[in-house]
C-alpha cells in the first residue's frame, strides 16, 4: 500500500463542505479517515465550526438586507 499525502487545509474544508451536503467518495473518505487516525479530529472540528459560523452569518446578512430593503 502506498503512503497517502496528508490533506491540506483546502482539502479539509472541502471534506467538511461535502459532509455538510452529505456527499463524498471512497477515496476522500479513506484519506480523511487515515488523517484522523494520525492527527485527530481537531482540524476538521475547527473547519466545521468556522464554516457553520460563516453559513449562519451569511444567512443573517441576507435576511437583514432583504428586510431593510422591504422597509421592515
């Protein structure tokens, strides 16, 4: 078996985004699982918290803009 390269921050973010949508493939799953066994969940948890905060903040911003433009 060949040694897999550790995923960078971009791949971790993409893995978390695919988890948000519930889609992934076996190759990414295997890469993530090997990295989690090696390092732990901390990078994935941090990425998930940041992305969840950005999602909530963007929804809040859109609702605020729509309500302000409607005069409410």
